[in-house]
C-alpha cells in the first residue's frame, strides 16, 4: 500500500511539458521537434516525457504515458525486462550511451527498431535522465537482407562456375579463388591467410605482360582484356595452356584501381581434341588421296600390261633365235630384265588397288610372324643383323588373309634392313592390347630414322627415299591398304636418330562370333594348343 502511494506521489510530481519552468522551454521545444519518437526516462525506467512524434506513433497522450514504466508501454507487461535484455543497468554503471536492435511483431509480420539510449549526466557525473530515441529501420534491414541474399547468390554463382575465377588486390595478393580455380591451379586448401600473389600463378614475367595488356588502350578498352591464350603455372610447377579473360576493377569518381580479376579455362582437353581432329582430317585426306590414286593405278596397270606382254614375247622370241655369242643377245637380256621389272611394278599396282581375291583364315599372330620371316628369299640379308623376336606367350588369334599380312611384314622387315644398311639390331615384338581388343606387332630397327617432314608422305603412292631403281614407292602404300582391308592399321609409332618403329594392329578373333569354328579340326587344334 505504501509502494502504491509512493508511485502515485512520483507520478504527481511529473509535470506536462507546458507546465515546466520557462527557462526550459526552448530545450523542450527542441526535444518535441525531434523527428524520431523519443522518451525521457528516469534511471528506474519511468517515463518522464515523450515528444510529439512518439505520442502520434503510439497513439497515446502525454498525460497517460508520463509515469509509466518503459516495459509497460513497449511490451505491455507489468514485469521489468531481464538484466540481459535491458540496457539501463549498463548505462547507469558505465555512464555511456548504448543502442539495441529490436524486432517487434506488427500485424502478420515484424518491424525492426533501432533504440538509442543517451544518458544525461549531473554535475557529479551520475545519470539523472536517459533519452531513448526510436528509429524504424525495417526498410534498411530488409535491404540489408536482400543485399546479403544477393551477395550469397553471387558467391554461389562464382563458386559454382565451371570456369576458374580469381581476384587480386593492387599488390597482387589473391583475394578470391573459386573451387574451379583451386582445382586448376592446384591450391585445394587456399585461404585468405595464405601469402599467394598473382605472379605465382604464371611463369616469370607473364603477370606483368597481362597487366600491360590491360592498361594498353591500343588492345581495346582500358582495363579489359578479351579472351586470350596464356600459360599458367600450377602449385606443382606445371605449365598449363589456358584461355583467359581479365579486367581491372575500379572504384570512385576518379576510377581508382582497387583490384583485378581473371577468368580461366583449361585448354588441355580442347587442344587434345583439336589435335586428334587434325590427325583424323589428315588421315581422311590421305585415304581419299589413296582411293583416287588406286583408281588411277588400276587403269594404268591394265593399260601397260598388254604392251609389256608383247615386248616380253617378241624379245624372248628373238633371243631364242640367236646364240649367246651374238651381240644382240645381251641387249635383249636387258630388255627382258627391264620388262620383268615393269611387270613387277604393274603387279604391285594391282596389289595396291587390291585387284585380287582375299582368302582369310584363322591364325596365331606369332605363327604369322614366323611364317613371314621364312618367306624372305634371301636370308643372307640377316648376316650382319642381330634379329630379336620378343613374341608374347598369350593367345592372339586373328582372322586375316595370311598372304597379304605376310607381304606387309616382309615389306617392313626389308625396309628396316635397308634403313640399317645391312648392320644393326632388328626387333619383332608381339603383344595383346586387351583394352582395344587387338593383336599388335612392332617392327623396330636401329637405322637412321625418318625425317619428321617426311612422316606424312611415306604412305603416299610412288613416294620413296631409296635410290633410283631400288624401290617403286608402292610398298608402304600397298601395306597400309592391305591392313585396312583386313580391318587393321599400320602406323609409325616413333622415329628418330636411334631408329624407327612401325606398329601393326589387327582385331583379335572372337570365337563367339562364329561358334561353328571349333567344329573345324584345324582351328579347334589351334585354340587347344594356344
């Protein structure tokens, strides 16, 4: 009862603004003209006065609000706020200002209020009154939230980009590196605390050249570098070809440089595909050229064959009519020899155009190699040649025209012997390429090698590096045609000062393609033995 009387006494002692002494009038008019809702509180939290904006905002009168506690007007609660929430105890202790952000329920949503508390101190430095100003910062908080959402979205876009993105300050220190950049440059665990600078991402001097391009107005708009091919350097020291676009980031009215950024794309895969495409185009052009030459060769062979037969017939006839002592006998021998050589060329032309019937049979790759070597007529060519056979022990069955493939093998062996001038080391190596499903034969020599500028020409018809009269230039062109006809391939694996290696590939025979093959005694024995 006594507390209630004391409270009523306190309330009665508070005078409305228009009843305060005249000397405070101007101060009170200033207080009343503040644009934010404002209260004057006693240290206990009791309201002494409220300005006009506050009364209008909360739809209360000065007489009603004066004497109420702040928690009664703000939270409609008779209970004081908890010390952890109420700023008044801290203000009274420290005698300094304080602010707090309050979320207030309103209708179906919320508003945000920034409440600023400023103490009014007496001559002794103690708090006599506290001014509380209230600002509605809902729009600011909404904008901040939207801005935060936009920043987070941009960050997700940057981090999700398939292209590597890096930003650095004007001193070159890396400020940003997205996931793709960490993977590309090899800095998986990079963070802002690392002393990584832009120059570390390139070979020496490359970063400076990029900045010169960005500032050179002759190369385009200042501060922008269109997509260009550059070399970057990973954390492991590997130089990688990349496509890069870059820009300088400016700030302020004076366009002050504050940062640079670059976007990178790894070119290794693209260059690999482009190289394969170029090689495929070269092979296609080669095939088309060989097809055209094949048609021409077939026509030439047939046209030449008839007069050659006549020359050979009449030359042989004349030679039979004279004795060996006759001066014309030797001349006719030369004619017959040259005609036979021409017939061999015609035969090669017909073989090149594959004007013969192909007979395929199943055979072990190693056996095919052995048979081919025995077919070389002049075994003396190996007199000073160290012949090594490294034949795989695994089963490598192929279904090919054995005569044709033997012709290819013999051609490669004889070319190797010629390349070594009859002295050197010749290696025939077979193995199985399980991934490609192929049987492989490599023929390696220790000869002088093939010049790089001739590698694309060696399979051309009539192209030869041998002396005149030593070759027709149809051997390799005929060989590659035979390989393609047997669904295989012939390539130069490598060539240099230490020799050349040719590589033959043929598809492995799959018995499941022809289950009846095991019914044949010969082939069944082949599979059993291998």
